[in-house]
C-alpha cells in the first residue's frame, strides 16, 4: 500500500486532501505538510529511512503555488535524489501542466479535488510504483459519446464537441485543444488523437499540430514555405505533410 505525503499551504485544503487519501484503500498512510520546506524535511527523513523503513514515502501530492519554495521548485529538487518519491501535482491552475510533465509527474489534478479524480491519480501512482493494490471503489462515470471529448476545468469535467475543435497542439504527453472560444489541456498524446480523429477530418500538418480540415480557411505558399490559416492563426506545414494536405484539400467538398 502506498505511503503518501500531501503538501499544501492552505490548511482546510490540506486536511481535505489527507482525508480523501486516507479513505482510498490503496493508501496505507497519508500525512500532511503545510509548506515545501516542511515537506522537504519530511522527505529527507523518508530517504534516510530507506524504501522499506518506517518513515518511507512513496508519493507526494504537491500544490504548486506556495509562499517561499513552491511546488515546482520542490519537484526539481526531488529529481536530484537517487530514489525520489513519485509526484502528483494538485493545483488550481492548469498553466503549469507542461512543466509538470517535464518533471516526470505521475498526474496533474485540478482543484477543487473530486474523489473520483484523486482515485485515478492514486491508481496511476500505484501502477507506476508497481505496488500490489486492492481494487478501488467503483464510481459510475458517464461515458461521453464519440462526438465529444472530456476536459477538466477547475475540477469540473466538461464535454467539448469534437466539431468545435479547430486544431490541436502537442505539449509533451499532453495536447492542447483549440476552439473559437478558448483552449483546453488534456492528458492525451497528439498521436493518439490523430489516430482517433482521422476519420473525422483531422490531419497532421506538423509534428506539433493536428488540424481539422473543415476549419482551414487558406493554404499559403511563400518562398517554398507552406502554412495554413485556421481562424486567425497561421500554422506552419512541414515538408513531409505538405503533399498529403494539398491532396486532401483538393478533394474536400
């Protein structure tokens, strides 16, 4: 069973997080720390104890924006340890997801924390740690139809129509979905969305971009460089994808 440390400078949030973690059958113990400095002292004690010692910590559930040493700073320090605990970021801000991925975070959970979303983060941590776990309580979840994709915003799951997505931008193991009304970050690789949405008219134009053909307004040629206009945004087309894109646009009704 996982031994967890929750870190948050807001006491009510910390107490709620520790409560939810202790309620998960895959968590053996969960304790809290009110800031990154206190957490670092606790983690140092865990490392001195060893992976099988009484003070060991398997996973840290870490807030990002804290006074003094913030969550990203602490996560960077942990990467220098020989056997650091796993890190799950728990934050009210979605803007740091790419940095979290770069720091090899297990998951990125948005506040306010929902029990079922936290359970998924615990599952990922247990899977990464290779811990023998008891099954989590099954929580009924509405499965969206293929015409929508689930996104999280401020702890609320919303279903965005795929037809509203103009293009998708790769950001590590994440993808940013762009619509006329804004963008959403999802933990799905661009290659997965390319395969899933190929039949819906999405085409790869660059290693970083997937575009919906119906939202392409112009194909531009400039001194051997090719780009497309999607809404008001101009996106470069790589040479390897230029021929396929032109053929698809020529066949488009």
